[in-house]
């Protein structure tokens, strides 16, 4: 693979900060209340959800342009869950809720979402590692 861009971020743990090398992202981190934390900062699952939603929306745009379809009014919401995996660690799950414009409801829209799932780097990274549910709305 020929790398086109490398993002660099440093974190000091779930109760610290996450900062990118260019300083554009600098956020306090805190575990969510549901996991015993204060909820006073963002958490890795929120950051992952935001990145996956943005990346998937971009992938949807790529496949839509190829198909000459208009997805300019589409949106993607990523729901990232975390819980015990039974082996003493934790695992993630993802639901991607893709809201398509009215003219893309049905099979055409579903096909675009499935194609985006094949193109999206986050989908390719998670495939076979965590469950990802695609919900077309």
C-alpha cells in the first residue's frame, strides 16, 4: 500500500488528553458515566464513531459519484458500543445508520450503502474483527 497521509495522535489514557501532532485536535478524555467515569471529557468510542461516520459518508459519496447518484443530503450516524468480551478484555460493536434522500430509498440506496461498506477504510479495517450493522433509513 502506498500511504497518502498519516494522522498522528498521542493520548495519555482514558483520563487524560488526546492531541494530534498538528494541534488541530486537542480534547480532554474521560470514561463515560456508564463505565464508572465522570463523563467530563470525550472518550475513544466517541472519537471512533465520529471518524467512522465521516469516513463512511465520504465513501458513500465516492460510490455515488461513480453511479451518478446524488447523496448530498445523506448523513451517517455511527453507534459504537463497548462491552466485555468474555476473555477479561473488551470488544466493540458498530451500527452505521445511513439516512438517504427520498429518491434513493429501496434497492438502489441499499446497493450504494453496501458498496460504500466495501470502499470505506474503517469498514475494511473492522471487517471480520467486530460486528458492523448497516441500517439504511
